[in-house]
């Protein structure tokens, strides 16, 4: 692999650009330098008041998993095989593992990709509790200019659970189509010479085709989540970054600032553009284990966390377009979180982002795993299967 961004100027094969930043090997550098590639807005922490979790490292070297080829894989080999950039593991609120690779250090922000959606799912729970929004509200009651789009008749709950019936093919390897229009609108892809400038909010005028009635099977559409970001800003009259800062980031006493990519008009890419440190992402997981409370203050309503853990439609999931990535797993999707029923009494909830971003939370075992990666493929079935298996092995051995 060429040494990236180390010379002045860099040779073309060492340059990370807006055209290549999500492809390997360039993503290994780009994913923790996003603000140098895409415009971002800062979500500030309070540097005078930060969490300082206890650290008691455990030796994980004896924890091995079996690969799909029935080969034994060590912990170190697992981290290498899944292109890990950082990992932080909490057990009962204590850091038992913390490692960084690819030039990352403890204060390095790394893009969450679609784990950003899961953080939105927590923020919107706070706003619903504050009566700023209601789950059954129709999208067009807040943003009436969407009456002519496929979102007519869709509710906030249906957006949260990816059950809005919008025709959109989320093919990460596509080279044309609406997903390319979407990436250009969000500032994630360059706009070719001669094409007009675009932006995220005007992009929704292109989404006019429906796949049927809203509220049916799970259909993964990232613009659904960005639309929730617009709904939040319209209903509250506040910027998304300011709400995230005021209602979540500073109340949990985050250790470092976070950031989120924005389009040319400042609209946040809430579906995938948030970057945090690995430690702060793990602290979000610990907040869930603690039923939304930190430092004797209720930050996220405990009822919202219970709803995520206990609700969501298995039938909608089984008929949806992501079941193929989690075969033979008892799954649901609720408020931007994946929910796996492990046995009769326990569940793991988790966030997933392309190229191997993960936040796993096992409330009963008080276990949190925050993992950043730079996997070559956006969605790799073998990597997802290996990571899921490793998490289950860790749950049983830590």
C-alpha cells in the first residue's frame, strides 16, 4: 500500500481526494481525516467536564474464532482481517481494551458512516420526549413542500424504522442512478464540470416514485434518515449540530468534539457523516446500558431505550433487503438500531456502518464494543459474519 499523504506535494497515487476517499487503500487515511476532504460542522464537547472511565486492560489474545473456512483466528488476526482502525471495549463501564491503528490515536475522529443513524435515533427520542416531534406525525405536516414526493403520507415512525416506501436503490457500488445524485448533493462526490451545483434538500424533489404503501417491509434508504435531520431542524428551529451538542454530546461529558459533514448549504449528512473518537462512541453505548442516565441526569428517556430493545417488526425485517447480511439471526430494526435476540432473555442492539463501522451494546452483559474499520467493500457478507461471530464469542468469554 502506498504511504498516503506523507509528501509535499504528494505523488498522485498517494493523494486522498473527494473522488477516491471511500475506496481502499485511501479510506484507511481518509476515514479519520474526513474534515480535510468534506466540509464539516463541529459538535463541541465541554473540555472542562469530560468523562474519565477507569481502565483495566484484559488479555484477549486467548479468544479465538473460527473463520468461514473453519480456520482458527486469533484476536490480532481478527483485527487485521477486518481492517481495524480502532477498537474500544467497555465491560461494566470499565475500558478493558483500547487499540489504534493506521495512524489513529485516542483523540482521532473517525467517520461512523451509518452508525450516525443510530445516534440520530437517540437524539430524536429526546426530542419526542420534549414534545418537539411526535412519532405518528406525517412528514408533510412539518415540511409541506414534500407533498409532490414519495414521502407523502409517510410518518416519522416509518422513517425511523426504514419502512417508508420510497423507490431508491442503495447500491454502494453503483456508478450511476439516484445514489450518485445523492452523493453529489451531500458533498460526498465531486460534481463534474458543466453539471449544476446541487444540495441535499433539493435532492428530495427527485424522489417521486413509491414502491407501494408506507409501513410495509424494511427497505433501507439512507435519504430517509437525512430527511429526519431536516425534520428535526424545521420543527425545532435549531441546527442539528447544536441540538446534538446541547442534548447529547455535552450532557454525556464527551471526551472530545465530534463533527458531521455538510452540503454546500450547510445541511448535515445525518445518515452517515458523523465522526467521533472510538472512546466517545463507546460511551454512547454505556449510556444505553445505563438506561439513558449519566451522572444522575436522565439524558435519553429510558422508555425510548426500552422501545428500541423490545419493539420493531420481525416480519418487516425478514421481508426486507438487509436480512441477507444477517442470515439465521432473529433480527428487528427500531429507531435506527439493529436488534438481535440472542436467546430467551437477552438482546444485543447495534449500529452498523459501511466499510466496517460498529457499535455493539449488550445491556444484560454490560458489554460495549466500538470498532472502526477501513474495509475495502462497503458491505462484505464475510466480514459481517466474521465480526458477528467474534462478538458472540467475546460475549461468552469476557
